């Protein structure tokens, strides 16, 4: 860990009053020179967690949880170390030092600007939340919203617990109120809550005549809103805030702030589809329920959930979209130490509807307890698709499933997980364990052959981006699917070494990727671009490489991974012959020319240049 990183950690811990911090989350009482409270990390009935201000530590004498302020926030909010450090730094008003020797000299200023933008949006959201709550309680403007809440059986306690509000049936209710109270309309616009009128004369509200559900981050800060229509004729039915520097729907789960304690204590999360489903679950005592925000489960969601629980139960109504969501969950969690199960509610009912029926709470609980392993669910779907295929159908289903599991990273599973998977496949397929192992071995051989072929062919055969070297191919794949950076292993520093790329443009992108990996930060195209935002040419290069890799793999993550492994294979072969000397490729030269020409002509230089697509 770098010296600056150590200094940051020490400064943040020293600046944090651990009693005040933990007291924000747990009721503490003084006991001599220490403080004591119920431990949030186990089902504590008698206060067993001690906070020692003199040493800035906490410790539970029952479950053994303990550490400093950073440890507490990591465990309690489910954050990684860098996330917890940033959270506490923001809380204490401390600016973190650059954490990588490759960070550019303007990084601190850009970080300050991003933090200022986040604070501005948070203030705007806080103002809007007060407005929406006041409208909900207004005798006239909140009548329709209160009527919907009453008809849906949502209790006053849940309204308060989730901070439910209402947007009035006016074009500019929020905008006018903000203007009267001196709230910046620019901040509200940045938060996606208002937009300028078409004639440019004033602002109108984005959320109008809707039941409002605030969306919180783990610390309780409002980062966005969801609005459900109050009039059935209005479209769309649900409307979320747009993504901002504060809100990314791919890593946010609705209700997580309210559900974190229950998820941790039960070691299980229940995933439902909408805001009202989450509220209904919590009202019925299913307090470990959360929902995605109009998107399938993502790797970011998996990263959050695996810190809190060992099991995820996916609730859906059994339609095609739900089945695709289940399959997506299977792939997202394949390499994670989390069991994923699927529960289908009786009659395809929504949780909100089922829980209101007589005996509905019991029926919902039974469905969760009887939920099926997602692998079995996947096997059943394959069986349905191959119905009537004859006696060899089950074997073909086994082969198809084994191939997909190898593509997803069979060899990266722990021995225990592989053994468990083999037992599941044996039970599901009805063939003996030796046959299953042979099927997996053959699948590995098929993938290995394809990796070698893809490594030799590059992307051009599939009409995608054609970086000119193994290093560039690997970089493109990592840009397309950030989590695949782990597949580069110990060679990541060599493969992504900026000095090894002949094109300064590609070298800049590679440097940013390596910076994120070494800092332990989230590796995604969005994060790469956020670090290149002063260089439109580099943004265009990164976007084009990622789009090319995705196009070549037809959007299939497993095929992107196969391409990556093929590129690493070619890199190793070249290195074995004495090292691969990278020269500026024809692709990156043409990429630079296209970007420069687009800039000269006044076009958008960050749009994806269509280069290198020749077969």
C-alpha cells in the first residue's frame, strides 16, 4: 500500500469520532470510560458491543466483530475498504491524496470538482425530498397520492420508514418553490429533477403527479427518486431520476438502506421487482427485500450483496423477462460464494398483491423457503426447450450447461465449489458423476480450442474492432467487461504497461485502466472515462475499443472472456519468443486520424469511430 494511502487512512481514522459514528447507527450508552450498545452484526439481545473512544476501536464480546471506524463502516454498510475510506473522508471533510503514482497532476482538482458536484446534487435531492413529503401531507395536492397509498394498504409507518412523498399535478411546483426559497435551479437540473422549457424561459418539473419513492445510498443520503404514476393514463408507469455522479442504477438497490441489517442477520437477500413490492414485503415482516431499478442484476449488485449474505432469492412472475433475469443472475453470481435461488409465487402473483390476500404472508414465506437452485431452474428451462428431443435430450442439456459453465470460468471456481457443481449436475442430469466430469472435460477442451482460434483470428472475422496486437485486444476486452481484469492475473502489469504501447492514445487508456486496478477501484468503462474526461480523444479510443470487443462477441460476456484469454495466449507466445514489441497499429493510427478529423469538422469526438471493421 502506498505511503499516501497509509497517510489517508490514518488521517481519516484520527479525524473520526468513533463514538459519534457508531452512535449514528446504534444506540450507545456510557459505561465507565467506554460506551456499550447492541451489536448490529449478530442477533444481539443484551448489549455486547463496546466502543472505546480512547483507542478509537469497537469490539463485540459475543460475535468477535471489532476494529476501527473504517472496519465498522465496511461491515455495517457493506462497503469495500476504498469506499469506506472515501465515505469517512467525505464525512470528515478530508480530501484524499492521489493513490497511484500514475494519477495526473490535475487529479486532485478533478476529484474536488466531482465531490462538489455530488454535494450539490445531494443538497438538491434533500430539498426535493422535503418538498415531496410536504406535498404528500398537503390536504389538496397530496390527496391523490394518499388515496393510492390507502388503497394499496401501505401503513403510515411504512410511509415514514421509506420517506414516501408525492409530486403535485403541476408543471412547475418544485421549480417555483425552489426559486422562492433561493434553491439553485441549476442544481435541481443537474439532479435531473427539473428541465428547461423548450423556449428556454424558465423550468418545469420532471416528476409530476406521481407517488415518490426516495432512493438512498447506504449512509441514508437521498441520491435519486422513483416516481409511480397516479393517473393510469400517464406514461411511463415508473420514472426514475437519470443517472448522475451520485446515482448509478446498476449498482443501486432500492430499499438497501432499510434492508441491510436484516440481510446481514439472515444471511439472505430477497430480490423483488418494484418499489411497492419492497414496501409490501417490509410491511409484512420480510425486511430483507430489495429491488433493482429497472435493470437486471449486475456485477456491481453482486459485489454489494456478497458482502452481506450467502443466499439470494430472486422473486419473479415466470414470464420470459423473469426467466432471462434468473439466467442473468446465474451468470452474474457464478463465481461468487453466494447461492442463487428462484421463487415463483402462486398464480404468478406480484408480492404486493399476494401479501395482501388472506394467508398471503404465509404463502410468500413458503415460496421463499421452497425456492429452487438457479442451476436446477436453468436445467428445467433447457429441458422445456428440448422437449421431444428423444433419449439424448438430457445428455445434450448437460453438454450445453457444462459448456456455458466453462465459458463463465469453471477453472476459477474453488475446488469445493467445483465439487458441489458436479454433484448438482449429477443429480439434475441423472447420469453418474464420472460422465459429468467427462462432459466438463470435453467442454473445457472445446473452449480451449476456441480460445486459440479467437486469439489467432482477432475480432475482424466477426466485424468488430481490430486492435493491432495481443495487448490491444486484451485492453479492449477489459474495457468491455471490467471484471475480466482479474483474468490477466500476475501479468496485468506487463500487458497493460502504458510504455509498451506504440500509440500515446492507447497508452493513456491503458494507464487509466491499470490505475484503477492497482487502486482496488471499480473497473468499468464508466470509471475509465471519468478519469479521461479532459481528453476527448482518449475517451473516444476507450469507447471504440470497448464497443468493438462487445460487437465482436455479440454482447456475450463469456465470449468476451474467451477473446481475452485468446489474447493473453498470443501475448504469452510472443513473450516466449523474446517478448512482444508493440508498434503503433494501423487501427490506432487510423483511430487518431478519425478523431482528429471529427474534431476539425466540429463533430462529437467522443462518439464511437467506426474503424477497423474490415473483414
